[in-house]
C-alpha cells in the first residue's frame, strides 16, 4: 500500500515500537482504507490470492492487476486494480469486510504499519535492513480502538511474518538491483522479470515445456520438487531472476551449450 507521504509519520520505528490499534465492522471508518490506494503486490501475495480464487496466475493478473513500470529502474511491478466506481473500492472488499481475508496481501496485513527496506553500511559493507513506520490517515479511527501492540506482535498476529519470510529474497533482490550506478533494466528483459516474479503458472511452463532443462544443470531432486510445490517454484524463480539480472551466477549452463572460444 502506498499512502500519501503526508500520512506517513516521519519517525523510523523498530519491532519493539508500541501502538494501540483495532479494527472491526462496527467502527465508523470500516473498509474506507480499502479504497483509492495503489497497492504493489509481491510474488507470494499473488500465489496466495490466485490459489484462494482457483485461478491461474495469468488469469488473476489479467483480471485484478495492472503493470507499473518503475521510472528509476524500469522494473515492472503488479499493482492491484481498484474498482472503476466512485469509491474506487478494492475488488475484494464487501460490506462485511475482506472476502479473501485469510489470503489478503502483505500490505493489508501490515496496516496501519508500513515497512521499508534500505541498504545500511556495516563492517561487512552494505546490507539490507528493514525499518517500520506508522500510517496515520485522518479517516482511520483504529488508533482509538483495541489493545496495545508492538510491531513485532502485530506482525505475528496478522500473519505477515510468514509473508515477509516468503517475500524477503525477492524484496532484497529489488533493492540490490536499484543500487546507485546500476543501469536501467533492458526493456527486452521486462517480460521475463514480470513472468518470473508474478506469473508462476507461465513460469512453470517456461521451465518444463521449453528448452530450459536442457540448457541448465539442475539437481534432479529440485526439478521434482518444483513440479509439485508452488512455493519451491516461486523460490526457484527468484534464483532465475538473480541470474538474468546478473546479480549472482545462480544457474550453470551445461557444458555442451557453452560457446566460449578456446585458444589453441
């Protein structure tokens, strides 16, 4: 969720930071935060939602998202498409609340907390580090409700800790790619980046129905696992992303496909 910066409290918080919050259908602002927002989706968000709805990833992306190209890095991101009505409602919100609540995206789970990721200097060099902040929108009455939480206990109660674990490698990958000095993404790679990040069903076909397995050396056990385990397939897609973005040599081309000329 990308709230207007004027609603972001300009204080960096930690997992120990305390706040009071509660949300329920009898509160006057119920569902208002589920409107007119730009919500970037993560790979695990889409995996959970498309499975919940019994859709392929391609069907879900076509019906419920649009593509946003980051102007600084040229990376493509999937953004949740709001309803084309006066309220700009989330397509999954109902008068009773979220219709996919158990599988709602990470940003929904975090609210009213926001999370960022940045590179910090350490003795070992730049390392990715999470930070948190509070979102205080004027229409939200939740800060007057409920009990006291720490950001850590809120993450656990909302199940967002699982989402963070699933998304962490992908999020750090974006941060590494966006380091100063890195060139913008070649537009010819955008479809591959988008597929490997979001369109898991098409990525599976790409791996198993193209020449992919003939090109790269892969462990037989890993191949069998990604056939049936979507989380394993998603994490394999992250490995592929690192390779095509030239961040790490995570895949090895088979010897017979190497075209490096050898000197006599």
